[in-house]
């Protein structure tokens, strides 16, 4: 009787898993249908490109190749944003959007494995990013691109913009990460206060135990701090987790091996980069830039707080600069509120490309509002 029950249970589990996988395939196909670009001016390219001596995955999508190019630098570390392509579908009407799975992330990690990534450093990611930009300029026949860097990607994204301003119309930061050095005591205290108010005593004990000095944290400490910080904003945490789970599980064209590579790449990248991450200080690299700087931060972001982003922004000297908040969004603001974020891009950012266009090209939307930008 016992074995019969076990066999019945096993059959039921197999049946449930099969149903889930079938449902996943159906959802993937449905999402893929919304991503089709059919116009003669459109572009859809997904391929491995030799960058920094290894093959790295690059996706290029847009409805009109004549549009400005927006290169997305993902965060994590090791969390590729190609999973969010469906959320940015409307952006592809106005930009050619490029997703790059960095060294140690996503399909690049899946293809190369941990042994072929090289010693992962922020300097190496910076070098790779510059090489990707040069590749795109040649492939898409553009003098300059827009650079959009998010979260951990903004740490070296700003360095790319600082070293090679000639490659870009502007730098756009979101979930702008200014490091774990300044403002840590205050941030540490506020996380504990929020957790205590919510009655999350386990989180309070964990945060108190690891202390505010991130240079003393282990990898587990870093992950725990991020997790409990997110949980200190319950509504934002639930929304973010759903965004991530759905994006990874239902990413069109992704096999289960891609999901495993996504998770493994994040763990690998954090192990490699943690010593640099906990010591990173945006101010130490400099606050003077030779190109326009924009920061669009989620107003409810508890991981990379608007207050710290604003403090850094206020110290920036640039030909033009603007900081706005994305209302109702926390971390991953561009993907939680893609329409609102796009409106910021169209109002403040895209007109800069048209100012450099030939006289016959016209772009009117938002151009009259450029006077609201701050001179650096």
C-alpha cells in the first residue's frame, strides 16, 4: 500500500510539473508574439559578439534603425536585463534598444562558463562596455549612443561615460548606485527602524549583527542586507519579486538552462566583485563629466536611495544635468514604470540626439522643455 501511495504521489507531482511547463511555453509564446517587429525599417539581432576576448551576448531591437541607440548597462552584479525586453517594447518605437549580457551574466555566462570569464573586475567591465559601444557605433552607423546604466551597472557605467564622453550623447542613471561608503550609518539605522516597525525581529537581528561597515561583510551578509532592506518596504518587495520571477520564468526563448545560467551568473559575479563593491565610492572617482548627465530614480527605492543619489547629483559638474523621480517606483524603476520612464527619456534625453542630427531631421516632442535642465 505504501508503494502505491508513493507512486500515486510521484505521478501527481510529475503531472503538476508538466502542466506548469506547458503553461510556461504558452506564456512565452504569447509574450514573443507581442515582441515581433515587422516594419521594413526595423531591426532585431541577437547574437554572440567577440568582446574583451570572449563571446558576449548582445540583443539589438528597434522599429526604425534611424532612431537613436540606447545601450542598457544592467545591474546585479550579474543580473542581465534582457529578461525585461517585453517591458521596454514601447521604447523600441523611439530608440534602438541594446541589451548586453555582461561578462559573468546571463547568456554570456551560460556560453563561457565560470572558467572562461577571466578575473571579473569593475575595470574589466568598463573596458568591455567601451568595446561594446564601439561595436554598436560601427554596426549601426552612429557617431554617438545614449548610455543607460542601472544599479550595480551604474558604478562602472559612470566610469565609461567619464572616460569616453565622445561615444555618447548623454549618460542616464537609474537605481543610481553611489556606493556603500557614505551615509551607511544612517541607512543602516533606517533599515532597522523600518524592520522593527513591521515586527520583523529576525531581520533586525541580522542587520544589527552584520553592522554598518560593508567592508566587513561576507557574501551572505551582502545578500541578507539587500533582502531585508527590500523586505522593509513590503509593498515594494512584493512588486519587485513578482517582476523578477515573471521576467525570468517567462522570458521568450529562454530554456531552463538559461534560467540556471542566470542564477549561477549572479552568484559568480557577486563572489568576484564583492571586494570592490563594498569599497566603491562614486565621489572618489570624480564628479566632473564632459557630457550631459541624467538621473531618474524610483521615489521609493530603499536599496539605492533617492537621497544618496541626489547628494551625488548635486555635486556633479556637467554641461547639462537633470534629476527626476519616478513616482510609485522603487528599485528597477525603468521596468516597474516603463511608460513613465519613457516619458522622461522623450522629454529630456532624446532631443539631444536630434540637436546633433542633420538639419532636415525633426523631433519636436519635449524639445521646448529643455530649458528646464540645469547647467552644470
